[in-house]
C-alpha cells in the first residue's frame, strides 16, 4: 500500500496514500503516440477535459509537446500557444480543478503557473532546461520529476541495460534529480517522483521496472506510475486492439497500486474507482 504523504501544490495541500489519485491525460499535440491530433482543437480538448473530470479524474495533466520516440521538439512559444487557451478554458468551466502542465520548458512552466496551473510535470527531471529548478524553487508549485534515459531522439540507438542494472539505474537517476532539486531549494513536500516507463527504457526493461516498483519507496517521496497505453504492455500481442491495451493498462496499474503508487497517469479514468471502493 502507498505510504501517506501531504503533497504541497501551488495553492493547496492534498493528501496522498488513502487511495491512488487518477491523473487524466490531455495531450494537445498533433503527434502523441496514442491520441495525437485528437484534442489539438481547443474546443475538443476542453470537452475531453470535462469528460475526464466527470468520469472521476482527480486532476488533469495537460501537455503541448509529444515525447514519444523520435518526436520533433517544439518551441516553448508553440507549446504555450497550444496549452494556454485550454488551461484558461478548463479553469473557467471548472474553477478549482487541479491542472498539471507537462513541460520541460521553464518559460512554459512560468506562464502556466501564472494562468493557474497547480503542478509542473517535468519529464526531464530538471535536466533539459537549467532555468526550471530555480523557477520551481521560486514559485513552489507541485512538482513531478521523472527519470528519463536520454532524449526521445536518442532512444532508438540506446544500448540495452542488463536486467539487474535497470532498477539501480533508475534509482541513481532519481537520487541525482532529488539532489538537484534540494540544491536549488525546491521544497521537498512539493515533489512527486516518476520512474518514467518508456522514457529510454527498452522493451522488457519496463517490465522489470514494474516488477520492482516497490523499491522506489526507499526514495521517500510519493510515486506516480505512468503506464497508460505503453507499448511494452502488449509487446507479446503484436496485433493487440485498443481494448486489449486498455485491459493491459488496467492490470499494470493494479500492480503499481499494490507496489505503492500514489498517482496513476491514465488516458481513461472510468473503472478505477470500483477498485478503490472494493
């Protein structure tokens, strides 16, 4: 079971550990691996956001740049043009909604915070923009720091990790990120850690990471599991349907919950509350 924590966001504190919180994914991108282009139109994105909330999402994760393998980077300006109209519209339609913005650009994080984002989700773990750590220390939003092995353009050429090296590599990387956060003055109580399934982990390396997820608790911070629709979940089923990938996601998230996950980042939120109340 997840250990109890109080997570300090930008304007409020929420309790973690009683049950996993559901973070609904909202990608306003043309090229995300699973739903690219589906919500690029702001009206479609807002409609999807409201549907996720109505189905039981506890918070939303809004992203304007794909980080799939070989994704083309976008400028911070383009990223902001995609997410800000949606962020404003969500908070106008549902005041009080907890919105996380998925970005590694400090400039985008700063503007998102100004427009009401409670959380910044940095998939680079403070590594890709030197201005991110000082910003987070100054503004003190909720902060999700992910482990990634290289950048999306590099993943196809990464050498595989030995099975016994996977978890030590992730633990070492997350400890390094925590060290950067502490050195910058980011408050510990704002930080959630994400081991980064699929982010530079190749095939079965992700399965090993999931099998040993409970070991991440030694880092002493709340944990997020981002398993939704990841390719490795159906790697042994090459002709898998969307329904099969949804089923595999559901099963993987149940494993993560048992191993101590505090938050689940998911494309679909319906069905999970039945587990929590059982």
